[in-house]
C-alpha cells in the first residue's frame, strides 16, 4: 500500500458534476483538492469533435465509457440493454450528444415539495444561469458569463424546419426557447454544449482545464475508487486502485461522490452504507443501514418512428436537430410534459428496418417514467460491475405514453409541412396499427437514452440517502453531487441539471452547510 496522502476535499469522479465541484471549490476556497477519475484524460481528438461519427466512436470498447448493461428486462421482451457511462475527464459530458436541456419548472418544484428546501425552480435557476454562457445573451432565464458554452442550432435542415412547422399545424407553439420561461407544448431546435468554434464544451473543457495548473488541485486519472474510509461515523478518505496498487487519500474536510447514478451507490454499498440485509448477503459488514441506497433508479426510454424520404437529406450536426415537449397522459394543465421528441434527417431505428434511402426519424422519449428500478452489488468484489435493473416499462402507464408517441409522430408525418419529405413508413410500418401491435413494437424497440438518475435520492423520509444539503444520512463529512441525488428524473436530457447540481453543491460545501 502507498503512504496515505492528505487533502482537504477528495472528489470521486471527474465527470459532469465532479469537474464543477472541484473547480468551484478551488476558485472560492484555499482548500487542497484531490479529483479522482477512473478513466483517462480527454485528449483524444474525437472527444472534442462534434460530428456524429466522432461522437459515436466514443461509445465503443476503447475505454472511454463504462460498459455497463442491464439485467434482462421483462418489459422489453427480455432484452439486455447497454447503459454505457462516461469514463474520462468530463464523464458523460465528454461522450454525450451535447443536447442542453435543463428540465421543466415543475421538476424542481416537485423536488422542493418533497421536503428538499432550496431546490425549487426559482432556487436552482441562478445556478443554471451561473453555469452557462448562452450565445444569444443573458436574460432572466439565461446566463451569459458562465464557463459552459451553450449555442442554439444555427443551421437546421429544411426537413427539421418542416417538423417545427408541422407541430404548428397541430396546434403546438414554436420555435421557442425550451430552457427559458416555457417548455410545454413547444416545438424547437435543440441547443447544445458547443463552443463558438464548433468544439465540444464538456465540463472538463469548461471548468477543469482552466484550473489544471493550480498547485492546490491534484487530478489522478486511472484511479478506481474501491471503498470509503470510515472512522468514527465520518468519511475520512477514499481507497482507490491505480496501476494495480492500493492507495488511500485522506480528506480532512469532506469526501464528495460524483461518480454517477450507477457507480456512486455501488461505492456506498462496498463501503457498508446501504440496506443492511443486502450488505450481509455479500459478506459486507453494515456500517450505516441506509435502505434507499441503490433504489429509485429512473431512466428515459426512446425508440424510432422512421420514414424514407424522396428527397436527399443532409447529414445532421446533432443526433437530433429539432424537438417537441408535450403531454400524452390525461392530465391537468399543471402537469409537466411526459413526452419529448428527437427529430432529425437520419434513419434512427433498428438495423432490421433501415434502408439505403434518405430518411428521417421521430424518436418519442418517455420523459417522466413511473417505473422505478435498482442498482445492487453482484458481489463484494470491488471491481465487479453493478447489477443494473431499471424495471423498464414495469408501470403500464409508461407503455401507454410511448404508444401515444407513435400516434402523434404519424400525425406529424402526415401534415402539409412534412408531406413533401415523406416516403414510406419504415418503422413500425403502416400495417402496425392495433394497440397490441404498437405496444409490441415499443417493447421490441425501445432502449435507454443513457440518463440513469435517482439511486441516492435527496429527501427527508426513510427511503432517502442525502438531505437537501446533499449530506449522506448517518455519515459526517460525506456528500453526493451527481445525478443519483435527483428524487425524480428531469423532463429532458439530464446533463444540464447535473451541472447545476455541481454548482449548487460547491456553494453548499463552501458555506459549510
């Protein structure tokens, strides 16, 4: 074992939130900070390019993602679903599709109403604004001076403009700024985390790179955290493996876990923090019996409704150029959207449906899933991947929302605006019309958008893991700042909200709250 080294703060995970926490603490305090990252540097050219082939190349087996997968999912016909997670500086923000979606006002007000004081929409809006530099300038809703570059989609294809016009024919508003005052029933062009010279704006680029020369910051890559060092009811440090050797990093102030919604609960469980019976079943002595660790897993699902096109269509800059938020469930006016759409000039469907012709795809997304899953240990082996069981489509309402998503996609496809671009329906196919057939297509085709959240949720009840200040119940000196703390998933892509959590966490830590 290497000699123990000491820091004020040890941050586990240099991902979307971890880079934010480390950089902000460095800027605002005199602390010495260790940032541990299991992956490597973000120095590959493909990481910084924004074209789709470069982005997709990062999702392979070359070590830039954790190759997690689910157990067989009954709701998806017994299929096992890959759930890769970013494994490099910047984490998910270095490998994702760069779409910048904050979520809905009601998401955050819902967190607050569960007893999480300080997490309502008006409370978190300043952190969204602080984090971003929006190309079109600041406003009550948008930030202009933050480190994270956010740009509107400047050159949508003609067919994507037709999608927005088609939504207008059906009574939707748009194009609008879905990250501003209103998200509901609005069509839009996606904003993205890209620099003005068209490079990826990850949190590593935006937050971490500018402070890498600070002598108070130590960044260790290739460092896999294996357990927390707990002494006298306090998190005293982190044990990690690097190049086959075991190291211990002591934290005199706090340990901050930012390893993500799959790895953070796994590390807690390996450290004896979690459901006591589960821990004993793996031969781990419980230190803190915390039943909520690894529970409440939520994720977004999507699938494709695809058409050939008689027109040549350009290769898009993003996986989705245009989108829409709407409500499929019978609901009151105050309910947030439960359907999100990706739309773009690509055939984004299973290989069995694809052709060589040009095409476009509607991708309905389950924005507010009711199904809840788990992340558990396979064994006490510190290098074994977690057991991921999202229980996809276990709630019948989730399936109903996605089936309605097919109906709306077909209505959009048959508007005046999209008719000139529409050829034959590739998926699910014009003969797939009955409720049972549509449901079968969803179960056979749906997959994750790679947005796992909620496994160490914030709250005041017995199933929560952290309080509103992100402090782990029953352990002093230990906080969590990543997607795992979300009580409920946000309406839309989750990365922007994770950056916000990192910003707010740094404030809470600095204040000693």
